C-alpha cells in the first residue's frame, strides 16, 4: 500500500462513512429500537434481528475499504459501501420498530432520519457549490492566461505536486484544448517533509505532475528569465516561488494579476 499496513488507518477508513451525521443517526435509531424492544419484552430479538445482522453486513461492506485505503490513501472516494451499510441498518431497525406496534417511536425514528436528511442535503449543496466554484476558478484562470499570452507564449505553472495534482491536470488540459496554449512548463514547489500519501501523489501516482509535464519540468531555483512569458502561481505558492527564483526572476519586469487565489506574472511587452 501507500505506507504499508497500519491497523489505525484501516479502522479510520472504515469509520469514514459514519462521519457527517450518519454515526449519531444510527446511535439514535438504535436507542429508539432498544426502547421499543424494552416496551414489548423483545430485547433479545432486537439484537438478533437488528444489531447483529446490521453489524455483520456493515463489516462485510466496510472492511474492504481498509484495503482500498491502504492502496490509495483516499478514503473519501469510496462512499457507496458506507451508504449501503447505513441504509441496511435503518431498514432492519424500522422493520423491527414497526413490528413492536409503537406509532410514537416509529414517528420518532422518522423524525431523526428527516433531520439527518436535511443536514445531509445542506452538506451536499455546500459540496456541489464548492465543486462549481473550483470549476469556475479554473475557467477564469484559463481565460486570463489565454488573454495575457500569444499561442506560442511560454507559460510556467508554479505548483505543489502533492497537493495540487488535480488542479494541475485540469488547468493544463483546458489550456491545451480550450485555450490553445501548448508551450507549457512546470516549476514544482517541493516541501521538505511529505507524508506517505503526499510522496505517492508526487512521485508514484500514475498521473503525477512530473509525468503530466514530462520533459518540461523547470527547477525554480536555477531557471532563467527567458523561460516564461507568463508565470502562473497556484494558490499559496507565490511567496515560495519569489523566494526560490530571486536569482533570475525580477517582479518589476512583470505585471502581476490576481485571479481568486491564483496569481499571474506577465512579462511586460508580451501581451496576447
């Protein structure tokens, strides 16, 4: 895997689907189930019909997440097993509560699910809005780069290979296919300490930025001013670029533009 086998990471991966409210919902519904079972003297039946099969089915679905997480380090990419585990447990619980004949407790369980659904919908909306904002930011960056350069202009992207791998691929792809800009280079900002996942994303991922920019990787400390008509600093990399490139890069020779949390430096006299 990314960093060998670690029991704590496996447990963390299996617990991932219960974040964001699913955990408290299951605990609350289990409490309602226990109350319903206690009222009709079916506590053992509740364990046999709800708790045990729910736990066993959930483990069968979630344990493979540990293997996937060990291999990729990306637990949030695998949400379906967690959704199925929670849904199966809730179905068992509702069926049992209904069999106990308590309308009040059944209504309470429905209210709990409704509350979680409302919070879940709000979280989904926030996530979709964040995705839209990121897509819009890429579009604006591509448009700005296209407006500031000529088709054969040299464009240098300054980025963090481990934390901005998806952005790097997206911007480069859009610049080539939509912006008609193919003279693209990359100056990596390498941090001294990387986690196991960050090392994997930087050097071993099948689509790491060094492969995406194969043959066009520039050392920001040893480049020359001739390498770029436009420098595109990805978020939070501008200060590091200015520090590492001070031997050759003179900001006074460039016009600085801010696009959200991206920053571009266009060489004076090279407008598109």
